[in-house]
C-alpha cells in the first residue's frame, strides 16, 4: 500500500497533471463565458436579422410523443457559433503571442572553407584542415 501511495503521489505531483487540471478548470470557466456570449449577445442579434426561432419547430409522433428537431437545430447553430468564436480567440491569442515573442536570428558560428569544403570557425583566417589562407 505504501508503494501505491508513493507512486500515486509521484503521479499527482508531475507538472503535466497539474497543467491538465488547471486547463480543465479554466476551460470550464471559459465555456460559461462563451455560452453567455452566444446565448445572450449573438443569438438575439441573429434573431433581429433572421426573425426566426428554431426552438418552436416540432413534429407530433403518434399523438403522444413530440420530436423537437428545432432545439437540435438551435444547438447545432450554437455549437458552430461557439466553435467560430473559440477559433477566432485562439487565432487572436496566437497572433498576439507571436508579436510579443522576440525572434532573434541565429547567426552561424561556422563557415565552409572554399578550398576543402570543411566546416571551420567563422572567425578563422586560415583553414585548420588544408591550411589555406582565407579571405576576409
């Protein structure tokens, strides 16, 4: 039992498990934000232009059962709108991240000898392999 607890403690204390837990928590909070954006802002705006509410569409089956296909259509549209919003937010975050991160050009530390074609130090004035005098 002690070995099991030790292995479990090692598993829990790994960085990637903690990152995953934080991601799930943030994802849950983000889901409520995006859901509110879609339901409270975007859907009413779409209602202004379309003037249609799909929730009302249904079909009676055998007199007792009702098939609410309009709610399904609404959920599909909400999903597509949510996916578009998440895509745009991720695209915006990636663009901001690329702008903020400084990309330094890596200068080469070697060059090629024009005579023997071996790699030599960039500051070398003579090739250590063929002993040729190098220009510049």
